[in-house]
């Protein structure tokens, strides 16, 4: 059993009853002066760190916009049919779009111009390619070297009198209005649907490709036919699998995509030298080369025959 506290009156020896529990007040704990000092130091350090972080962030923001650290000059070389000033303005606009954040997007250490080449070509169809590099001479400039497309033939939209220039890759890149056919390296006129399978386009039909991935095969066949002694003048896409080639000799060829160009040329030579057609090319309406070694032909006004 816990004993009750006893008080002794030292002045007279009288016994004083113990205090009631409510009369005893707990003594407030004394704070260590060392702990208080540490808290103050931590508060001061935290505030100083925050201030330094803010000042550093502001310094980075301000420095990122300094002219010495941002692209300020754009130079374009290799442009002829397209104005260099137009390409420069396009690049400047792209730089401007990237410099609206806390840190300048056109900063020489941050701006990524790897995709700029593709964007330039997409927006200027007469350009075949563009190379963007940092101008080492001035440090804060961009150098754009472009290569323009060279006309190869024409593409004419079916049912539309408008024709367009096509380069050696089959890419439609400019209007053919006012361009003399005699000034082009070939007399070829292409017609039929275009494809965007290999080239990204912004201003169709500019940037689109005649016959898509089949163009290279068509081009090779045209050259072989020309070398064999006939004169191709036009190519027309008939459907997803067939096309025709019109010849200056007055008839046309029916051909399927994917055919071997050398074999097609050989078969044509054989049929033209066969007894049934020898010396009668001017009377032909067409020769059908779509079925391998089995060649069909048709004279004007007559039924189709086979050889």
C-alpha cells in the first residue's frame, strides 16, 4: 500500500494534512537551450537554401535567354528555285515556337534541331533534302544546307488539265505550268493515283509519290524499253496491280507490278520479231505482257490474239 505524503511544519512541529491531488501542479519541463539553438540554426539554413535555389533558378532562366547562349542567326545555302529568305523565316519561326518556356528552347545547349531537316523538306516540296548544323564560325547560329529536286517527268491528274513536275524518285514537287516539255530530261507523262507511303506530305499533291514503292521498278523498265529500241512516252496506273505504257510507235503495253523488267523487255522483243507481228507494229493496239511467256496482242479493229 502506497503511503501518503506527509508534511512537517518545521516552525512548530505541527502536522499538516497532505495536499489534495488537485492542489499539486506539475512542473513545466525545462527546454534545453541547446535544442532551441539547433532549431533556430536549421530554420536559418533552410531559408538560406530556399533563397539560393530561387536565385539559381532565376539565374538559369535569365542566362538561357542571353543572345550569346541562344541561336541568333540562320544561314541557308543551296537554294535556287526557293528563296533562301523563306527557308530562313521558317527556321526562325520554329526557333520562336521553342522559346516561350522558363528556359529558352532555342538555347544552344538545349534546342534539338535533329527533326528540323525533315520539317523543312515537308514544308518546301521543291527541296529534296536539308541538313541542319550548328554554325561553328559564330557559335550561336544555325547553318542550313539544302538540295533541290531535279525535274524528271510530269504527272497529270486524270480529268484535270493541271500537270506537275516529278523528280527521279517519283515525288511530285512543283507545278508544270509554263514548263516546256522539251526542257525535261524525259518525255514521260505519268497519270493515276499517288501514294504517300514513303513521303510525309503537308501540301498535297506536293510531296506525294507516283505509284509509291512501284516507281523504281517502273523507272527501270522504261529505261530498258528505251534501250531496246522502243520509245515509251506515258505511264498510266489502271488499278492496284496493273499499269499501261504508251509508246511513240502507236500502241501500248499492259504490264503488272512486280514483273521482271529484263524479262518483260525480252518478251516484247520476241513478240515484235515473231512472224505474226513482224513489220506490223503500226497496226497494233496493244501487247499484253502480264502473263509470263504467254503474250497476247491486238491489232486495231480486230480481236485479241495470243503468241
